[in-house]
């Protein structure tokens, strides 16, 4: 065990909270102390666009700190086209160039396990590595591709391209033990196949004991557990609290940017945690001083962003052919074809439901349900949808333009009340555009834009077991989103609280890859706006579950229903002739506050031949068609009929009425009944709002 006398010296220098502080310990190095710099990366996810700059930063830091280690905490695999095309070999070229000292496995290293080749790509990655791998809680013995690499030992006699429980690295005459841990959640969020993961606490305790037995008192845990990931599985904070003897935890998995190290003081001996964000955007540096007993007496650390660095020439030359191949790949087809424009317009995705938002969330939900079948809802922040997709073949490049951030999947466990609170936040800025406006799947809701923010949500329904049911505020639901949103991005404090509470799982699937995989299974895509997100209407007798709701909503918010109905919509009630005139006039863009004003305006515009008609008598189907055709002509879109609509009773109508009915048929607005249009049948409120709503969309 390490010296208790030295621990007292540290405690007198600085107070370190048992729950972790973001502050350095400062002390003067004494004779016999050992100074070490640990450079670290994690969750690079095949982001090689900045790797030449990363090389420059690492080389500079190495030159400044001769006693150094360069470690990677996993998830090199998956995330960009560099991985799709080269399956880790492009990343490996640069890791070898940088001469990493060790790497542990992230959950994404096992993403290809379900492929016909199994973990062949990972095996090739390991075999070609000019550094060793450490993994103390992972059993590879049953995997045919990986078993040959496994060495269940802690050793100083390690070789490159092999897997060890831990290694002992000699630096300037001092021994440093490094062991690896991978989240047990990998079995649920990736495809490890026959690879098994044991309890991380037990594995860490065994590692510390093995190192101490070998006389090693400086111990680094290289982990892919997550800084503050779900307490149901594992995380670095729990590790620091639970296992004595670890000095440094170099972490990954949660993509956490720890601008300064976090320190825990288990039993008086500091445990320092670091993590460097994601995508190789920064190189982490931790400078630690150990006394002769292997206790940290001082430390400091920071993240070095690579964006402003000058690209290393050798690395840039090495990268060029990989990048050229990726540029060619961007022009490749996803295997899907858009039959309609996929609407990702900024003003639309940030204020309303769009067909592209629906398609993206449908794909997210499908992926999440493969991982966790209990997932029932998917949410996508509108700010994460950056462009539309035109009709025709959908290319990989187009998808990357829509989703350029490479956000990864998270699955949250939320109460119904928390979901409602999130929806309130989603619509709080409406009608102002907001990047936090949510596109949704598995869910439909209504909100009142005139109500105060925070009090706008009314009806909320989910689809569960193929049945639409009201959301229960007291029940808990699994909800998919991206990690940006799950961690509180766009002001989602309710999600951040769930994340802090350990109710968020991070499978890590990348958004654009989920979308590509999903649309490829569909082939031809023609998503629609389905009424998932609705505005409330002031009629007590209809719900967002009613088929007519979107048509009522459309006309109400376009001002066509002003003053026509009372507190109830009365869907089956016959529409009056005066009300029909008001709908036609307003659809044509003519302002008319009352039915009487509408009738006068209709006569003046030629929509009515004269004002001598029975305002309160039920309008007939033929009469409504005639009014709409004249409104269409008035609006400047003169309709020219070709072949007449195929209704048997159409021959009884005059030529103008025949033209009007044919127009509605050609627009796909009416289909008739048993081959007849039913010229003289009354039009119900429900039938009228559907016809006029579809007609209004044609005018627009």
C-alpha cells in the first residue's frame, strides 16, 4: 500500500472533495519524484479531417515533455466515411505514425460483429497496430477472429498488435501500469457477438492487485466507460470512488470535454480523471508528479484544440489518398430514391412538422428499437437538419449535407411528465424559429401558440404495441434522440437532468449512418406530413386523433373558418351555402370578415352569379365544386379540363359544373361514391373542410 504519511502532506496542501473537484493540486517536486505527461485522445470516430493537425500538436507536446505516454480510450471505429470505406485502416495508419503507447476498446470497435465476416476488420486493425491493446474486463476467447490476440496477463514483456489485461511501461527508469476497461453496456449497444464483458469494478481491483504484486505503484486505467454515463452500468466517477490504488483514469465514451482534470480523493490518495471530448478536436494533456510511494503530489492538465495548428506535412501527404477516396464516395448513391422533395428548409424544420423530419425520426426510432425494443419515441432537434433533399437518387453527400454534425444516438428513460416538459420547451419560442424545435416519431401532440410558453401543450399520444394511447405523466418511457440533445443541448434541461441521473444510454450510432441504412431498406421514399405536430383548434368535439383534424387546423390557421362555427365543430352537420361561399372567397385570397361580406365579395368577383340564393340552406356537392372552380379562376390559375372525370352522374350537370368537378378529381381532392359524384348530396362540415383544405394547398 502507498504511504499514509505522504497522503497527509497532500491533504494539508489542498482540500479535495470526495465527490470530485475540477482543480489542480500544486506542489513543488521533491527529490525522487517522478514527473509524467499523459497525452490522450478518445472517441475519434474516424474523424481524420483534422488528423494532420493533430499530429503537429502531439509532436510539439512530446518535444516539450520527454517523459510521456500517448493513450487512446477507444471508439476509433465508426462515424465517418473514412470508416465506412477503410474499416479502421485509415485511422490505424495515423495511430502508427503517432506511435501510440496503448489503446483500449470502445463499444464501437465491435460494431461489425454481426456482419458475415464478424470481427475480421477489428482483427486486422489489431494485427496491424504498432502498439499494444489493454482490456482487463473483456473475454475474446470465444471469438474466432480475436481469440489469438488475447493474453490474460499483466506484463512488461508486451508486443505490438496483441491484447493484454494490462501492460507495464518503463519510462525514465520508472514503471507505469496501464490497464483497460470497456463498458459492459457494449453487449446492448453494439454487436460484440461472442466477446464477453465482465464487471469493471472487479476487473479493476484485480488489475491494481496484479500491478502492486509486481511492484508497480503508478497505475493508469484506460477506460471506455464514460465520465458520468448510466450508473446502471459503469462510469469513471464510480470507478474512482470504488477502487483504491488507481492514480489516473483516462476516459472515453461520453465524449466529455474536461477542460481541467477532475480529482477524487478515495482514502486520501488522489485519483485524477481526464477525457478529451470527441473527434480528435483536441489532444488532452495531463502532467502528474508522483512521489516515491507512487502517490500523486501535483497535477495539472488541459485540452489542446487542434483546429488552429499547422498541418504536419507527412501526415497531410498520407491523408490525401484516403480523402480522395472519400470524396468519390460522397457521390455514391445511398440506394434510395426520393419521390417527393424532402423538406429540410430551416424555417420549416424549426417551426413545424416536415416530411424529412418524419423520415429522420422514423429511422432513428427503427435503429433504437433494434437496440432496445422498449423504445417508443424518437426526437430530432430541428437545428440538426441543415438542408432539403431534391427528388431523385439520394447520394451520400446529400445526406451529409442534411446531417453534417455526426451526432450519435442516445436512449433516455423519461417520465411522461418530463416528455411533456420537453415538448413545452420545443414549442416555447413558436412562431419564432428555434433549433430546439423537435421533429418526432412515435408521438403526436397539439399545442396552443396563443398560450404562455410553458403552458401550451394539450393533447399528447404515443403509439405503444400498435395502439395509440394517451401519454401517462406518471409512467416511464424509452425515448431516442441524439447525445447533443440528451445532454441538454438547445436548453433541454429536463434531458440534462435525466442524463445526470444516469437514465441515458449511449449506443452511439451516428445519425447520418442510421438515416442511410434506413432509407436503403425503403428504396423509394415519399414521406408525408402526418399530423404528428399540431396546433390546437377551438372546437371541443374534435381531437388530433380524428382524421379531419389536420384539415380543420389548416383552414382555421389560414383564417378560413373565422366566424363560421360555434364552440363545437359538428363534423356531421351539413354545410350551409353561405358558409360555402365564405370558404371559397377566403380560399381565393379575398378578405371577408362575415358571411354577408363574403357573399357580396363573391358576387363582385364573379364567384356567385348573383346574390339571390338561400344562404342557410345546405350546399350541394356540385355547388361547392362550382364555387371552388370559380375561386380558382379568380385567383389567376385558370383550370382547363381535359378528359372529364369518370363519374356516372356527371352527364346530368352543365358544362361549367362538369369542369369544376373534373378539376377537383384531377387534383386528387375527390373520388366519388360507387362511381358517382352525387351531385345533389349535402356536404358535411367534415367533408367540406377536407375538400377545401386540399384545394387551398393546390392554390398555394
